[in-house]
């Protein structure tokens, strides 16, 4: 079908798609998210194509870019899902493909060695939906990811897509805004500002032109849910934006995408074109007289461009520097016109809220934070990936039940949330519910939803230094507290990690942090102190160990550690000696080896190659 | 130097510029396409863009220095990017970076003397589950180890 001319026609089109769809046709879904591609999913997909062609099977192999977006369980990629059997195979190699085709696709049996195995009970869990990583999830923003082909608008429509828009177009704009308000949806991009309130303020400003924008800059260096949504379900973002545009009275939208996400840019572009062809974007959408279109803007690789005013300046074709906070972008945003800017995940929630209603959405989550949130659970945890759960789940549940606990049985030490603007929360507070307000109270932030698990081998001073270093690099230099204060904090932290810290350093750090929080112009600066203050607050003893005892308890800070070989564990295999770039390991074959610490540059190669775990750091 | 003379041929810039609307909104995208095509933003390109768009060259230079995706100096034939996002940092990215700096004899964000490699740091490339991640000419390599990273680079570059 070409252009869809009315809401009724859209429903009819959906029925037609459903009638011709063959739900029982075996389908092989190969994940083509960034993570799985890096693990070799392209080779796996090719192997499927070949064997299926060879055997002339009636299988609709959903592969190539036509496959699904990221299932979120990248750790175990390449992932292959089989439908209608609902089987998920992990870490699939091209060699495994003939067996999968023979046993499962044709024979309906399970290839046991490729399915999930419970680490404790050792039971196998072949069903996708039963795997603990997925079982505890509730997917709204990620509702289609991994199940539809993101480059097919028909797939999206068949799965119920654009039904939220159809419903919205029959509502008064005012009623849409109050629906979103009552749902309690808060922005997923960091600050958690109520979305409905933002829309209302924008709609209230008297203006001939208004813009709606999507923030896909995803600057937090440990989060990738926005990437996954833009790659895996681009129409959800587009549909959300059309609804928002109709509600506030906008004719033009922009999606600002991080330059490092080429697949997201490609899939969004394809989706926008497909929506135009179907009459879901452009003039006279679904014959309702409402017109709206979307342009894509590629970011330039600057973290500060995720900040709303900087993002707008960047879209206009300028250097992306933030401007004074008192100018509100809902009144004077892009080209000085009233503008609604929302995050990718925020937009992806909108169609579902309209379709299923505010009460449905508000029934999930906590008092102040409704609905679900997508987290990227990474770091020292067994199951890493994207996880969507109701707001209010505790840190411990997330790390232990879904994350499967800390990697290698090590001790759980802390989680870092909120990226460079957030902070570290210690294990003893792990029963804290994860929602906007609890995290802020604990000195951290929700941020974009990055949850980084840290174990006993993570040095908290190093973490604070890492984030400060990141922000020093990314500061635009427009205001003094941030331009001059941040590097000073970085220097102090460097001195501590290099064993040159003094007792006064901690007070000096706290003072500088205070200055930054109150004096900086934009959110980058005002929240830059969080990583430092939260670690000083919860891990003061670790700072003191660096300062007083000149020791790094986690064995991370290079200036404070030495490498040695445990003579008991060393088998004298010589591997480390062969690989040491300094040639500073000596010893006879089959005898314990020794490191000449005066020459050692602490490169970690010996520890990395030793198969007997004989290299020690102290 | 041969490359320089080729670039002076303005039609190569015009072909890119013509893909976009004549609007300041297109500046960043055009500069990024320059970067992709030439592996840096050539001075001649900035001058041409300024001429065609009627925008002061100084403004375009300012963008060239502000945006990290753009570089005003030529890059190496191969680009190695070490992910220094949070997950990668915790799982050993600093050691990967140091190893590459030492073995290639180049500092981060620098290019080797023979023009073969540019070594860059990038923030999270969205594959944290495979941390630490190293990209060689945009090909992802997960779980890289200091002892193996040079082998990976050599293997890929030499094919
Ligand atoms: C330094 C800085 C970086 C930011 N980066 C992002 C980002 O990458 N993505 C994002 O959605 N919001 C980011 N934000 C928040 C945005 O300014 C803005 O609040 C958000 O996009 C609004 O959408 P929301 O209400 O749906 O969250 C950043 C803010 C600051 C201060
Ligand atoms: S706080 Fe930092 S990033 Fe923000 S405007 Fe000031 S200098 Fe720029
Ligand atoms: S690699 Fe390990 S076991 Fe082998 S000689 Fe070195 S320290 Fe000993
Ligand atoms: S850390 Fe590096 S330099 Fe030091 S002994 Fe081990 S391999 Fe050699
Ligand atoms: S931190 Fe390196 S891929 Fe995310």
C-alpha cells in the first residue's frame, strides 16, 4: 500500500498485514546489534543463509541489517532466537549453524550446549522468556527490540505500531498533554523533568513556530540504551515525536544523533523515509490535516552537546556551547522558538502511554518515579546488557537477580550511576530503591541509566579521577569554575593516586567541588562534583589509605603498586618472561620466576598471560 | 604531499557540499563528510565551504576545533580507537592504551611518524559487554588484552 489516507485505513492495513503474516513460519532471528556484530553475528547469519539456500528450506531468515536490534544480552552474543519455538541460543558460532538447522529448525529439538545454563542449579533454560536476565524484566521502551526488523515499517505496524498515533490524532492536543502529565512520565535523559509539564509550558507560549526535538546524543560513557532503541526500534521514537508535535502544535522535528552511532543514523533515516511514504510524516498525516516532518542532525562528538541549549546551537550549525540557564528552551529554544526536547527513551514511551492510558503507566514504579527505566548494567557483573525494569527495584535485586552477581565471585563494592554527573553508591546502601529521588538523595543521579558495578578490585579514587578527567576533556571552557576548577580537582586527585596526597587534599577537594556546584553555568559543571563528593563521602578510608599509607587497596593506582610472582604458584613456564616488554622477568624453566621491580613498567602483560594466576599486585 | 594537490581540486569538496541544503544547519554534516572522505578537514575545504555558504571561515574553523569528530590535521592510514568509556576503563583500557602507545611509539590522539596509524581514545562505543573494546579501522575487537592487542592490530592491517 502507498500512502495511508486515514486512521481507518491504517487499521485496515494492519489487518491486511496480519492476514498475510505467517506466525508459525519458523524464523531465525540473528541479532545485529553493535555488540553481537562485534562478536561475529554476520558470519553466523551468512552460515544460516547458505545452509537454508542449499537445502531450500521454508524459513524466513531474518538476517542482514534486516535482523533485529540488540537484545541487550550482548555478553553472550552472537544471539540467535528461534520462533515460534521461543528458543534462545547463546554464543553461536558459524560451526553451530548446521546443527541448529537440523535439530531445532527442522526437528524441533533443543541443542542443549547452546542454551542458557543456570550457574547455581546447572539446569538448562532454553526459553528466551525464562532466562533470569529476561524473566525479571518488564519491557515497554524496549518492547520491540529483538523481535521486529527495525528496517521494516510493516513489522512495526504489525506489532501494533502507530496505533498510539491513531488514537492521539482523535484526541484534543490538550487531552494528550494531560494524559502524559497524569502518567507521571519523567524525562529519561538525566534530570527527570516531568514530560507533560514541559509540553504544557511549550504549548502555552504564543508563537507561530514550535519545534520538537529528540536527544540521541547519549554522552554517558557507559550507557547504550538510546543507541539500542534508535537502532532496534526507530519507529517508536518517530511515533512518539509525531504525537508530541501534534500535542504542542509543531510542524518540524529534529533528532540529534551521536556521530559514533552510524547504524542508528542509518536505521532512523530508513524509518523516516518509510513513514513519509506511508503518509505518517509530511503533509496531511493520515488525512487529518496535521503536518509534521523530521530531520536528522549528526552530533560532532562533544559530550556537552547533550545539554539542551548546546544541542540546539549545534543543530543550528554553531559551536555547541551552553547558554545562560535562565533562558528556558520551552520558551526560546531552537532558533529562539518554543521547543520541546526529550530523550530517545522518553519519546519511545509516549505511544504506549497514549495507547494504554496514563493509569496503566502510573500503576508501575514508585510514588515519584512512574513506569519503567532501561538500565545498562555493565562493569564487574556476570550478565551485562540492557535491562528494563519497573522503577523502584533495589540496586541489589538488579545486580544479583538480573545481573547474576559480581564477576568471578568477587566482593560487590559499589555501583556507579548517572555517568560523569552521578556518583558511587556503596554496597551497604544496595537495598536503596532505584528511582530519581532516592539516587539524588544518596548523592548520585539517575542520569541516563548507566549502572556500573564495581568490585574489590576497583579503586574509588581512580574512579573519581576517571570521571573528572572525562569532564576536563569535555568542558567547553565557557565559564571559569568549570574551566579552571575542574583541572585543579583533577590535579589533586592525580597527586593522591600517585602517593603525593596530603591530609589537606580532602578539604581542598570539597571546597573546589562546592565552588563548581554553585558557580558553573551548565549541568556539566554543576554536577561534576558528584563523582568526587560521593566517593569521598562513602570511601573516605580509601582516600586515606592513598594519602597516609601510600597504598592503593584495590591495586589499581600504578605509582602505589608493585608486581611480583608468587613462588608457590609459579610453575616456571616462562611465558611471562617471553612476553615482558622490559625483559625484566628472570628464572629457569620449571623454577619460580622473579620480577626486577626496578625495571618493571607495570604494563600488566605478565599477569595477563600467566595461566596459573601466579602474578601478584601489591 | 601528493594527496594535498589532489584535494585542492575543489570539485571534490563541491560534490560533498552539493549533497546538502544551502543552510548553516548543514555545516557540521558537511565537515563530517570531509573528515570521512579525507580523514581530516583540509584547509581548502574550509575555504570552499565558506565561499559557497557565505559563512566566515573563522566560524568554520571554530567548529573544526570544537567538535571532536573533526580533525584539522591529516590522520594516519589506519585509525585505532581505544574505548575509554567507564566499563572499558574498569576492565583495563588504560593498560591497552599504554601498550599501544609504547609499541607504536605514539601518544594518544597522535599519528605515527610514518603516517601509518592514528591512535585515538573514544567514549563508550556501546559494546560495554565486551569491555575492553578496541576498534581498528571501525572493526570492533572485544575483550582485548595488553598481551594480544598488537597481534590483533597487525593481523587486521596486514590482512
Ligand atoms: C552536560 C550534559 C550532557 C547531557 N547529555 C545528554 C544526553 O546525552 N542525552 C540526553 O538525553 N540528555 C542529556 N542531557 C540532558 C538534556 O540537557 C535534557 O535535559 C534532556 O535531553 C531532556 O530530555 P528528557 O526530559 O526527556 O530527559 C545532558 C545534560 C547535560 C547538562
Ligand atoms: S559548566 Fe563547563 S561545560 Fe558548562 S558552560 Fe561552563 S565551562 Fe562549559
Ligand atoms: S607465566 Fe606465570 S607460571 Fe609461567 S613463569 Fe610466569 S609467573 Fe610463572
Ligand atoms: S608488569 Fe610488564 S614490565 Fe612489569 S614484569 Fe610484568 S610484563 Fe614485565
Ligand atoms: S565503555 Fe567501552 S564500550 Fe562501553
